[in-house]
C-alpha cells in the first residue's frame, strides 16, 4: 500500500506531465494560426496582385559572315597511306583558304575521326579490311560574294562532305540592343492600354525577363554525303536576311 509521500510524488509527476501536454498543445495551436495567417498574407501580396505583359522587338539585317563546316573523308587499306592522303588534301584546302584571305584564327579543326573498316563473315571474328579518316574544318568567310567560289574550289581539292553553311552577323550586340528597346516599348504600350481597359492601376515593376532567339539558318548541303560532289561551275549561294528577335516580359504590381 502506498504511503502518503509516494502518493504525493505521483501527483507531482502527473501534474508536470499534464502541464507539458498543455504547453505542447498551445504551441501547436499557435503555430497553426501563424501558418494560416502567413498563407493569407501570401495570397494578398503574392502572385494574385501581379500582372505580366510581353513585348517583341525584331530587327532584320543583311548578314556579313558565312560559317561553313566541311570535311575530307578518305578510305584505304593501309593506315599510313590513308593518313597521308587525308592530310595532303586538307593541307591544300587550308593553304587555299589562307591565300584567299581567310584569317588563320577563322580556320579551326573541329573533328578528326579514325574508323577501322571491318569484314563480317559467318562464324568468323570480324577482320579489319581498311581504314577511314574524317577531318572537319569550321571556317568563317567574310567575302560573302565569294562563298560559292570557295565551295567549288575546296571540293576540287578533296573536300567531299559539306556539313553545313549558315550566315550571321559578326558584331550583333548593337542590333540586339535596338531589338531589346523595341520589345520593352512594345510591352509598356500593351501595359498602358490593358490597364485602362481593365480599370486597374499599375504599381512598381517587379520582374523582367528576356529571351533572344537565334537566327533563321539558311542551309546549303548539296554536296553532303554525295561522294565527290560535282563541278558544273560555282554553286549559287543566296544570303538572304537574318532576323534578331528579342522577347521581353514585364511583371507589374497591381495597386
């Protein structure tokens, strides 16, 4: 049977435990109230009172550079012979380009691959029958009226694969800045008109997003993967026009 002191100790422990439970419950309730209040404030001051407007700026310009990737692909039985023949053709092309006026910094080897060629027979291990080497140059040409002539000459020197040709603007930052200003003005004009139509007042600008698109890419690949190409005169290369497009998104607070 419990004596008086033991009963008193049990009551003290129970009181402490009950107090702790009450304190924990109070903390949970207060936290829930704060969380609910915080969510309410986010709904008021968050995305519900922000409106977005987009604008586009577009600049059309004549390109002043041509960028072409072409390759020499050589096959043969002996590896050394294949390497020598491939290097001889590519060296002639590089020397021609330099003599034509293309700067050394605008001529770059971007790919060099060596592939063994195999024979496959039933129930036998594949045997190497020869080798193929592919070397690719990336070239920047500033004389746009001479691009067709360059294509004809390099094919005659051994280039047997033209991978791509496209035109661009070398220094386009000023044009991008003009397109950006047009896009911002366009977005602001939309904001003023739509604010009047909706009967709202715009507050401060909260965010600004920009996206600049690439150029449309005129492609020329009539020699691509067609062996040695052909030589009925220089190909007729049309440069056309490039477009620099900037899209702007402006986010405003709604008062």
